[in-house]
């Protein structure tokens, strides 16, 4: 990586798969016969809040029992040692990058460990269930929802992400299917800017054709091999 100074790394559910967190698509990617596209929407929350809150309460509890894996650890090492700009843009709502020690992490789809009050807009750290409609710690309204980005909502910090993509010499995508936009479009942005692109994934994704290089295998093997 002699000619590389600035790196943007996009991670998806595949980076946490070896920690025991289910991916969204393929395999067992259904929850009580619901596709994620049918649960992770504002419309689903308005129609059946109990279903959506149960889905997130279950996942929030499960995530807290999981541990970072070798891929998270390797990215944390890279973050600690890389002298240039580096940004890990994760679509994941778990905190395994941070628990592995990474600091330069941006959660474009939010985080399970925050609740968002739709009455007063406050975000509060939240590790317990939301199904019982607890009051917002800031304003007392019973209007908390998971602080995650659903279909039809704007992902977080897009300006910062596109700024980092503009400045990047290398874009690396790890463990994401390329099925969900705008993240799925980052590789095209990078290509148009003349940035080098690399994909690390278990199998070819919907975006593979756009990458300069795709390496296939589990993230727990591919990421340390790339970093070290
Ligand atoms: C391994 C592995 C191992 C497994 N090692 N790899 C065209 C353009 C723009 C937008 C749209 C468009 N068409 C439609 C849209 C709208 C929509 C969208 O993309 N829909 C698609 C269904 C087509 N997008 C939106 O609504 C987004 N908002 C938006 O677009 O706003 C307007 C806007 C436009 C332009 C610029 C800016 C804004 C919001 C999307 C929100 C997604 N939310 C979710 C839920 C988050 C909360 C939660 O966790 O519940 O985010 S959905 C779900 O999918 C979650 C994930 O972050 C996301 C991506 O999934 P991911 O990570 O790729 O997981 P999988 O399961 O799909 O893939 C896993 C991969 O890992 C696979 O490839 C495996 O092979 C691999 N793997 N084991 C390595 N061991």
C-alpha cells in the first residue's frame, strides 16, 4: 500500500457474522417469517410497533452477548497504526468495531445502543428493552424508538462520508451484499474518482463487477491477511 494515504472502509453484516450475529440476506435471514425490508421501515413501526420493537429488543440483547472477531481486531490495529486519514463507515448497528478498539468509526445506519425520542429529538444511550414504552430520559415522553436508519430514511453523516470518499486513495468494502443504497453506490463513486477499490467478501456481491479486485473468503481470514 505504498502509494496509499487515505482509506475509506465500508463494512456490512458479513464482518460481524463470525461473531455470531446473523446477516440480513441469505441463509437464515428471516425473522419470524418477516424480511428485513418489511420490519425495518417507518411504515412497519406505525402499523405494528410491538412487532418492530420486539425485533429490535431481541437483536439489542443478542448483540451485547457477542464479542468482536479477528476482522474487527485487524481493522482496529489498522486504525491505530495508519498515519493517514482512515474512516470505517459501518452499516452495522452493533458496536463490535469500537469494542475491538477502533476509533475512527461512523455508523451510517445508526446504533442499537441508542434510543431516539421522536418527541424531543434527544438521543440517549439505551441497552435495555423498548417494548414497555419507557419514558424518554430527556423529556419524559413515551416516544422512544431505536436510533437506527430504516428504509426510506436518510442515512447518517452522508456529507462526511462523501467528503472522505473524495479524499480517499483506496476504498475497501468488507462483508456487504451491495443490496442497499446509498452504501451500495459508494464503489461507483470511488471508481468515478479514480480511487483504487478492493472487495473482501464471502461470496461475490451485487457490486463485485465494480471493484478493481475481489477477494473471496471469511472476513476473519481475509481482513487480517490484508491488514498485516
Ligand atoms: C460475509 C461473511 C463472512 C457473510 N465474511 N463476508 C437506489 C438508489 C438509492 C436508494 C434506493 C435505490 N433503490 C432503493 C432505494 C432505497 C433503499 C434501498 O436501498 N432499497 C433496496 C432494497 C434496493 N435505501 C434506503 O431507503 C436508504 N435511504 C435512502 O436511500 O435515503 C435516500 C438517499 C439517497 C441517496 C443518498 C442518500 C440518501 C436507507 C437504508 C437503510 C437500511 N437499513 C437497514 C436496517 C438498519 C437497522 C437494523 O440493523 O435493523 O440496514 S436494512 C439492512 O441492510 C441493514 C444493513 O446495514 C443493510 C445492508 O446489509 P448488509 O450489511 O449488506 O448485509 P447482507 O445480509 O445483505 O449481506 C451480508 C454480506 O456478508 C453478504 O454479501 C455475505 O456474502 C457476506 N458474508 N458471512 C465475509 N464470514
